[in-house]
């Protein structure tokens, strides 16, 4: 929490000085008047206005300030573990996304980092979140991607969902998909939630939980 004490001939002048010292607009300050200005006898010994100004953090600002610490921990973890997997020429880049930090891997032999149906990538993402947020007061969500795999997989799953939904409508019989992660099941559910003639639900226990398409 940042705060300053400022003086001026008027309260207004003291507030302006506090805003200049903190380098923010007046709307970002919470003001407490410690002393009202007053004039002494015949104008002698005039008392200045004294205020205390506290900088009010913008929503989400505190988490943004903490995020670089976790980003550094996440990048450092991946730079240490990837060479142990035989991936010595992989570049790790992090950038702020909407509600998460995206870590993009680029380089050679990234298939090893992705794994079968993204299983290795998901495992690395899970470990990155655990390591980066350990002993931190706030939680920063990390999404790990390589060669734009996440978007390519999303399109593949949506195309699969469209094809199977048409099959369910045609045959009037349910179809169970292969076991998927919660993230991939969500893609199927979201894509088909407004699909006429088909409803979806997840069945089974992890790690064999799967989406089942039913005719309405």
C-alpha cells in the first residue's frame, strides 16, 4: 500500500501535490484530511492544509504485480525439465493472455513435449502450475502450448463432434467417445450444447471418463 502526506495552502492544493508525487490521477487516491487550513490572528501563523493520500489499487493490479514472479518460476522450471526429456533446443516464451498466462514452446522435436493426444503437454502444464504457484499467495493460471497444438486439437474435436452428432441423429442411438481430459470434454460439451437433436453428458471415472452423445 502506497501513501504520502502532503501540504498546501488549501486541501485541493495538497491533493494535487500528493497526486503528482505518486504519479497518478486524483481518482486513484483515497484522501484523509489531517488538518484543515486556517489563518492566525491578522493572517499571521497561517496553518497549511495537511492530507494523507493512499493509492487505491486497480482491480486485478495486485495479481498482475505478483504474476511476473510466478512467470519466472514457470519458465525456469520448463527450461530445466525439457532438456532432461531430450529437448535441448526448445525456446520457452510466456505472455499474458485473458485470465491466464500462455507459455509457448518452439523448436525441434516438439512431438516429445506434446505426446499422444497431448498427454505429455497436459502433464507438463499441470506440473508448471503446481511449481509456479507453490508458496504464493495468489494463483496464476498457466496454459502450455507447442506448435499451436491446443487450437489444432480444438478444431479436430469440434469436427469429430459434428460428425458423431449427425450420426446420432441419423441412427437415434447413443455414441460414446474415447476417454478424454476434462478440458477436451468441455470442448465437446460446449460445441454441442445448442446442437438440435443431440445432448451430451460425461460418464465414467477418471482417467477413463468420456463424453457420451445421446439423441434427444
